[in-house]
């Protein structure tokens, strides 16, 4: 399992903390995802954003843009 790497999407930077296969969040017998479980797991890991690849959910922390103080 690869963790803690940077990923850039639409000019936003994210630290990927965990990759989890999408099938883990499937509801058995249905063609649906358990989005509440996914959200709860994201919160448990202390992440604030989830990205999706074809096979995995990427649990991420958003890197905020730096503010220049004068």
C-alpha cells in the first residue's frame, strides 16, 4: 500500500494518506457504494477530501495555498 504522496488535480495539491480499493465500500448484492461508510472512514483517518481512481479511493488532505503576509 502506497501512502503519503502528493497528487495534483485541477491546480489543487493533496497529500494522499491512504489508498483503499473501491470494492471495500460496495453494498453487497447491489450496484451501489456505501457513501456514509466512506465518509466516516475518511473522517476517521483525519482526511478532508476523497479522490477516486478507476480501482481505488484516495483518502487525502488538502494542501492550502500559502498566503503572503506583508
